[in-house]
C-alpha cells in the first residue's frame, strides 16, 4: 500500500471511530449540547488525522528537538532563558500565530557555580551531587565535617544532641514525590535547627543510575541558611550503611552557589483569535524554564511544545474557533510559579472570560485522558468531548486538575484541566541530567498534542462557556 493510501485509510478509520464514539450519551448533557459537540466531528477528525497520520505527524517532537538541541537547559533568570524566549517568539511568529508577545515577571537569579562533595573518611570518593536551587554557597575552602545520617526528620530530632557541627545526610525512603519532596524542600532548615552545617539530601526519585536530581529548596525565616545539595540514591544508602555500622564518616562540601536577588524574565504568549467571542479565552500552557541540567525536554519541554502545537494545528488547518485559544509558556515555574503568579495578578480581572485554564507539566508520555476541576455540569460537557479521544485510548476524565501555573485561577472558580499520561518513569529523569530528548517518544507526543488540541478547540468552538 502506498503512503498516500495508508494516509487515506487512516482518515477513514478515524472517521469511523469518531462516529462510533458519538453513540454513547454522557449523563448530564442536554441533547442540544450533545448535538453541538457532535457537529465538531469533522474538524476533530481533521485534527487527529493531521497530527497522527498526516503532515503534522512527529512535528511537535521535531520542533521540541530543534529547540532543546539549540537552547539546552534554561534556568529562569539566566541568559539561556532569555535566548529561549527569543527563540519561541520568533518560532511562533514564523508559524503564523497571532498576538505573539511577552509579559514581564520577576524571578530569582540563582547561580550554581562550581560544586563538589568528597567523601574523605573512611575512604576518598567523589560523591555525585547537584546543589539545590536557592541554596547558599560554602566558604571557598568548603565545609569539612563529620556526617550524621538519618532516615527522617523525626530521627534527626531524636538524635539532635549528635547533630551540632556536622553535615546532615537525609536518606529518606521514597514514598511518592508529594511525600518525599519534603526532605528536599525542608532539609536545610531542619538541619540548621539542630546545629547542622549543611544538608545532603537523597535525590527524590524511585530509580537511580547514580544520578543526582536537583530542585528548589526553601529556607525558613529566623533559621540560619546552610548549604543544601542532593546526592544520589546509591551514595545516600552507602553512607547510611556506613553510619549504621558505626563507621566515622567525613565529607568536604564545596558550593559556589549565589543568590543574586530578583531579575526580570518573561512569559511568552501566542493566540488564535476567536471569530465570535474574542474576549473569551481557552488557555493552554506549559513552562518554558527548566533546571540547569539536561535539556529540560521532559520537564517541561513536552508541555509547552504541545501547547504551541495545539494552536499551530488550528492555524495549519485554517480552523478558527469562536473563542480565543491562547498559549502561555511560563517562566519561573521551577522556583514556585513566579511567572504564572504575575500573569494571574495582571489578568485576574478577566476570570469571568476564562473558559478554562489548562497546563501540561507532568510528562507527555502516552496520554490517558484529562484531569478536570469544575462544576458537575462542566464536567459532564468535558466528559462528552473526551469521547473523541477513544481512538487514542485517552478518553478518561479524572477528578482534580493540578498545576503550579494554573492553581491560582481556581479560587475564582475558573475551570481547570491538566494532562493525565502514563508517566510511571517521569521521576526517573526529573530534574536530572537524564532529562533529554531521548526520554521523549514522537508518537506519544503526537497523541498528547492531539488531545490538547481537540479539547482546546471544542471548548473554544462551543456557543456557551463552561458553566461555573
């Protein structure tokens, strides 16, 4: 069969599958709304075919690869982040998107500098490490001290009489990211409270090949700021075994890290202007910044790339929905959402016109569906739209959208959506040198982009906004 025949077959199969999806009604949706969603079937079919079998196949992957190979990692506040913004402004303008512009947001300017951790006793060994974001540095000669290894904050405080003047190593057990990340966030502050000179944190990951994973850490007001870094799972466990045997452990830690105050960065924005309700907005997003390791391809290259692609496919297919579709590529997410917070402060008076805010920031692996926050009536409508994703096995609607960059809007009852995907291996690569394009899969990215584009298009094309 020729390539064109294969493409035509793909179109036919998709069309048949889309017809099949419309035969199952969703409870809570009026017949009129159901008919309106069904009327979008041809446009949805074009989007799916374009991205998964037509000229747009692997386009999102190739665009992200060109970006990451050119720019690399891009810490907010750095020159590389400035370069990333300029790259994306040029790329989205060249892509034919509308109202491409940037909006300023102040972000921390933290610089890593040179760093090392060296085991001195009971033998010499370099310990793979990465300083944690916003950590202070050490003196030029470093900090050389004996080590206390603990499994938990409780264990640290139970042994607080042993902690003064030592480097504290946290060898916490992986439970989940939400639980275990507390040691990365609070480790330095808890170490300082008992007189520790520095904190070394077991990387927050369920799997390791001797790879350290960085991330932001938080100091506490009134508590001395001590240096903080992550070490590998392997080294944390080795130090714990040594400590359990009563072996004296001595380490030298050197970090040139500096906090240089706040600097101006930029959110990057593009639109497909609505044909009938241009002031009403469907917002799709991912964050453009990354940590200063790897390529930031997964976190969050995939998320911002599918948000760009959602608008791009509409432009390439000459689809202009009734409502404006806006892509925002955030800055400063890795420091806690500085860019999105500033955007919210500047635009919160538009909440009544925000139909939905969507964010992808937990991987772009095989999509499973959409996480959604909103009213029961809105959920029923989105559930009906999600039936279009059955050909991609990605039609499930889950409760509870979540994302650092969209959570601000929920207090104003703006509906939210976040991508749900088969991301079991996400934290294998998260915030590490392993976060490169090798993690990404072209077909899976196409499927994620298709879901993102279809949901955005349908919600922008409906006559009525989602009920609050």
